[in-house]
C-alpha cells in the first residue's frame, strides 16, 4: 500500500500546480484598444502559454522560452527551448527577442508575462560588457557551491539586462501582468526566475558579497560591471514599474495540501512540516528521519499511521563524481539515517519531473532498501559520499521517472509511517 500511496500523493501534488488548472481564472481583461503581447520563461512556460491560448478571448502574439524537452505545440505564441540550469546561446537569443518585443509599447498595450521556475537560466541576456561564457561559468560555480536560490538569483539579477525588474521597466508605459508559478521558498516573486517584472530590493553590493562568500572566480569584466552604478536593478520606487501586477497562481503549499488530502482519504493523518525547507539535502534528511522516528516511537507530532509532507529547495555541495540530484541525495541520506527502520517508506521528487540534470523526478525508499542494496554489494554510504543517489536507486529500480511535468513548484517529499 505504501508505494502506491506515495506515488498517488506525488501525482496529486503535480496536478494541483498544472497551468491548465490554475491559470485561466487569473487572466486579466483584454485591452480595449492596444495589443496583447505574451512573453515568459520557465519550465512551465509552454504549458502556461497553452492555457492562455485556450482561454484568451482576443488577439495575442508573443514568445515564451522553456527548457529543452518541455515544449508543446502552439498556434499563436511562439515557444522556443533552451538550456537549464546552465544557460546557452539559445536562451540568450530568446531573451534578446523577448526584450525587443516589449520595447516601444504604449499605455494602451498589455504585456502578459508567464513566469515559472527555471526562468533565470532560460532568460540569459548578459549585461553590457559581460559575455554568456562569463554567466555560464558563474552560474555553474554557484550551483556547485551550496549557495541557496536567493543568493544565486541576486547575482543573476545584477549580471543581467532583463532580470530584477528590468523587463518590466523596458515595457513601460504598457500595463504588465505577470502570472507566476512559484518554485522558491517563501513564494517571493522577486526571487522566482530572478523577478524580471519585480522591483529588486537586493543591491550590487549584495551580489559581490555572494561571490566573495562562496569564493566564486569572477572575470574582470564581471567585477568591473558590478562596480558601476549602471549594474543596479530597478527598486520598489521606480516609476517605470507603476503599472505592474505580479500574481502568484500556484504555490508549493497548494501542492502539499493536495497530497495531504490524498493521505487523509487513505486513512493516514497528514502533517505538513513546511513548504519552504532549505539547507543541505543530507542534513534536511537527518531532521526528517528524527521526526519520523518520533512519530513511530512516541506518536509525536502524529501517531502512526501518518504521513509527513514537506517542500522547499535543498542544496547539494558537490564533492563526489556521481550522478545525483537533490532529491535522490535527500532520500539516500534518509535511508542511511533510518537504517531500515520497519514501517517507514518515503518519496522525494522534483515537481518538474527532473531531479537536477538527470532523467528522473526522484526516487522511492522502503524499509528493505538497504537490505536489497547490501545483497547486491551496493553501499549506501559510499554512494552518498560520491553524491551518487541516482546510481544507487537506479541499481535497485527505485527511480521515479515521469518525464517533464510542464509545471514546477519545487521539491516534494513524503514519509509514510505505518503501524508495525
């Protein structure tokens, strides 16, 4: 029962964030006189554009960029694909075209901006004097450093010609309505995809501090740009952003609540530990293991049978050479911490269907996982030390492979504690 329940909860979490379900009710009224320009970026970009096309009553045009393999056919909105998490030339060209589409608009025009997780890498338009290679190098180094998403996006904003509110500033005086699928802890629109239509409270000094904190080897061109006042992003009092509305249409909390409803229907108490948990994946796993043991042994915070649910975005400081992803890293560390404790099953998956850069969403864990691995002479601790969660669970046929889900509300974790 436990494995089917885990997979059913994950499907419910994904379904709760599908653009076809959540986007239509948030669409604004078409402008009475001007044009409607649809732009956007993110892993959910193509499915968001599809939902707009199906429900928009008037003419529209535009361009949306999404991750390779995440596109779907469209009739009126062009969809292009680019690289994630490290940007490429296709993303740079798409971002340049998107910025061009919003120049020269009038107060009668509407810009409908579709934003979801992954948009930071996909809208890769470097600031003046900075090359795409500069951004690729820094982005890759930050992803390996253990920096959190807010820190990474602070740097991205200040090295960009389009992020951190610059896209909305370029669209003035047009009305801008951004519909946003949140993939970040706290659902802060300024962090999601580096907030291309959101005023930025961080500063270029903050960006330099992040580079220094993680000892990122930035080029002289990057350091020179961050020393210039022109590198500063639009702030909350910027008049160019006066006609901008940013609406979060799907949140990790919504998905956790959908999964909790599935658990309760199956006869399990559901405890949502939090939708914005951060930290090193293996350390977050240790905490989850401790809570699961408390439930099993003492009935706190809920007696078995119960389900612990959590979301957020952990980080992985890469030290090994294995194939990983933060969800398989979390689950492998959880397996080691639980050490085969009876009655405890778990799942950890990314709601976009891709755990890091691999082809799986995540994996599942059972009380017998370590025993099965040992029977095949597979060491969980060795794989964990090599950041090789993918290899460990692939060898046991315990990966969860969904393909791109065409949405993205961050990581989903569920731990089922049965009576023993």
